[in-house]
C-alpha cells in the first residue's frame, strides 16, 4: 500500500487510517535491510553459523549424532525445553559435566545438540515474525477497504443507517486488532536475539569444561 496515494477521504476517516499507516511506515524506515515481510529493526540472520559461537572441534566431523549418546541427548532436550528458565537450562548442562567428566568429543556432541535445537527454534520464531508481518499488511488493506466502504456509505442516501453503523463497528475492531498486534511486534522481534544469547551462555559453560 502506498502511503502517499490514498483516495480522497473525509478528515476523520483519513486521520484514522493515517494513524495506523504512519507508525508502520516509520518502522519500515528504521528496519535493517531484509525481505519485505521482515518488520524488525534487528538485522535478519535466518540461521546461525556454529563457527561464530564455538571454537572447539568441528561438529561436522563427529562420528555420531548427539541423540545417539543417551546422556547427551537427555541433557540437550532438558536444556532446550521451552518451559524452563535459562538458569535451569545451565544447571542441566553443569550437572551433565559434573556427573560425567566428559571428554572433548562428548562436549562437542553436547554443543552440536544445543546448537541444532536452539537454531531450529530460532528459525521457527523468525517465520512466526514474518507471518505476523504479512498478516498485518493484509489487515491494513482490510482497514483501508473498510474506510472506503464507510465513506461511500455515508455519501449514499440509499444506504440504511444500520449498514453505516455496522461498518463503523467493524472498522473499530479491525483498527484495534491491528494496533494491538503492531505493538506486540517489538517484543517478538527480540526473541531470535534472546535465543542466540541463551545459546551463547550455554556454550560458555561448555567452554569452561574443555
């Protein structure tokens, strides 16, 4: 939707639509380069690279998958459960290290599992953000259509007052939903970064045992 190519509206309806459009336009101007459906100020990095976090042996050279080691697999699953806190996740990792005195290979296996699970969760979160952004664009187009319909209804002598009232009610709720979800986007945009930070702290705990 072109912000500067709106059809003529009454002042009240035009202001209502612009009140939704302007924050979106400003946010788009601040956002880092990325695909059109990326609404975040943070730069989009679709997937993490293990080399930016890990200085140990290459996970690509491991001779087994992380889940094939029962204790490593259990620790990875516990530490990456969505419902536990970061402190609890670190406790699971430290408990594994204390109980098993793992060698470099098993520590690398542990890193491999944590990296895979959190990177996958991060990718799912990014897709949720992009899906939410696309839904907001569609909702904004719906609001624009409702504004046009309401303006036409008010100008028509043949349209009953009930229809204009219905359109006003629908427009009110669409605007409210749009605004609420737009306000929720910044917190959602933080989640990929927070997952990366969580993984970084886990890696530091493993590094300390190398």
